[in-house]
C-alpha cells in the first residue's frame, strides 16, 4: 500500500470501474452506494473477479473471504478501506 | 452396394473460421483462389522473448515463428459480452464458428436435450495460459479467480452449452493433430447409437504459445527458419523443398445427424458420412506408420462399402513434414488410390493441429458443393509427381466419393469416407 491511505470514496470508484469492466451490460448504470453486485447481475465468479481486480488496483493482499459479509458496494468499500 | 445395419449419417451444418476467412462463403472463395496469410506470427505470446545481456539490453532479435493468423473475428451479438470477457481466444473463435454451424443446421428446431457437443483437442489454450502466468508471476495472490475454471479445455463445453442452451452432453476428446477427425468420429457414434439426435463436433483452435512453437521446431516437426525471409514459400506439403509444418489458426464445426432425422425440406445435407476408421500404431512417438495408415484407409473403405476405385478425391493429412508426407503418399499408393485427385489444404490455411481434421473435412464438403478442387500452394516439385495432383490452379471436378485422412503424434490414424448425397 502507498503511504497515503486511499479514501473509501476512491475505493468505491475503483469497485464501480471494475464492475463495469466485468459486467459490460452495466456500462450505463448509475451506481449507488447501496447497490448489491449480486442484484445487479454479477454472479459469484464475477463478484470474485471484481473484488480481486480492486485489490490488485490497490496492491492490497487480503483474503477474499474477508469481503463475504458485504451486502452492497459501500460495505465492500468499507471493509477494504478498514484493511488497507 | 452392400446393405448396412446402421442408419445413414449426414453432415447437416458447418461453420469455419480460419486465417483465410470467417464463414463458409469467405473461406471457400479464398480456398479456391489459393489466397493465404502466411507471415511472421505477431500474436502476443508467440514470439520467443528477447535474450538480454547483463545490462538488460537485447542481444539478438526475438525468435519469430511463421504461421497464418486470423486477422479479426466477428462475434455474434447473441453471445453476451460478460461471457466473452473471460473466454479465451480459442473459446471466442469456437463460439463464433458454432454460431454459423448452429444456424446452418437449424438446430433451434431440435430439443436442446437431444443435442450433444464434443470439443476436439487438448491443451489448446496454451498461449492464453502463458500470458496469464507471465502477467502474474511473483504476484500470484492477485490472479483472477476465473483462471480457476478457464484454464481447463472443458471451459469451452460450459461456454458453448450456456451460449446455445445445449442440454444433452458435452465433453472434450483429444487425438493430437487427428483431434479434429477423432471428434467427428465420436459425434457420429453418439448419433448412431441414438444418444442424441444431433451432435456438434468442434475442432478447436489450437492457440499455441512460443513454447509449443519452439518444442515443435526442436522436434523437427515445425518448419525451420529456412523460409524466414519468404514466409509465403514456407508451407509446402508434398514438395521436395518442404521442411516441416507451418501453423495456421483455424476452427471447424460440423453438425452430425441421422439422415432420417433431418428435415429435407428445411436442410440439404452436405454429404453422407459413409465410412470411418481409427487405429493406433502402438507407438507414443511422432513418427508415422505405413501399416497404420493403410489399416485406417482400408477399414474406412470397407465400412463405407466402397473400393479404392470409387474414391475420386483424397484430402490428405499432408503437413509438410519430411517423413509424414512420404509415408502418407506411400499409403495412398498401396491402397490403390493413385488415380484420385489430390490437393493439400494445409498449403493454403496452414496446420490447425487440433482443428485440422474438422476444417479439412469442411474443405471437402465445400469443394463437393462448388464442383471445384482448390489449388495446392508451393507444390513446385511434388515428391510423387505421378499422382493426380491439383497444382497451382483450382480445377473443376464433381466429387462423388472422397477420402479424408488425419494422423496425430502418438500413433493416431483416422480416415473418413464422404459420399455426395
């Protein structure tokens, strides 16, 4: 991780960017913090890819299982932020 | 013609993608004109990396391999973009090619539970895997989770059955460079036994990396750098100046059905699959066997109820290998097929490895339909000049009975007889 901690909002932006990449059908979707990846049509493998791509962008090596409790992208960003 | 105890089996649909064109119309036109795309291969992962000195400066140019690569693939809009995102190049080409065959055979009209799919080839996503390994070496923790399923060849089965709603069976079969014909034989058996009403046989695009190119070259199977400055001349099956096969990207899809299950008002089958055979040499190595090839030809003719004189066209395996070409022509002579027209499809499209048998079978069907035989490129001095070669120009000929041959490393010999219907 870089010395300057990335904000939760920036992490959320990264999650949205990778979600659009993994599920191209969501290109035009206006994301909200309470959006659930599952409800948006991302299957379990898509969700695992989105999280891994986010961690790769942040150069943050934490187990995927830590993110299992996130109900929406805001909670996901929060968990990642707390572990960064 | 002797009576047979099995139902007539036909090809009801085809799809083809190769360096010379996507779709049967473009493929046929290029094939008959002998139009090629042989060049230095440029797809990422197909050049041996630059050797560097102690200061990190390249010491010599990257090792380039010759071959024919597909310029671009037009994907059907019905295949979702999220499915394509994690599909390998082999898988993308298979999906696009299957789309053509699916509609050609009008498979929408068949119960999805009565449709099977078999993918011919093994380890055919090698370039894709090398690229992933190179990208994530020393940072393996970030490897995309999808790699856990996409590295397997059987991922193609999952992708194709999802994209087309196939609910019968799906699996892969391998037979080295004979895979494309082994998969057709397997599909014939699935239909003949009544397991399904229609079986799709995919000769998968073998996406080799520089590792496989180097291995094939070291083995003496792939052409050397003799024609490095003249790529157009490198691929020359059955010519005295050949020195190995030249790779060519391709994928062929063949739909097999019982003749009595095809609605003749809807579809005109391409040909009857009259006879077929597969035999092993009991030899793990790449060297060919005259006895093995003669055995496969003889058994296929016998099954078809045909004699050698009935065969008017042979589409040989013809890779351009030193021993393979000589042995195959000897087998053709020994089986009494000297009179039959003969050309070399690989001279135009290159060697598709796992796809070759299926794509070359498709080449037969298209030539049968057109009434023309395609030219053999670079056949300047045939090693057997007395045979009935199609040389540098296409010739008109109405195929009645054709014979298609494939061989693979490990002693695989296959033969298929096709009859016009």
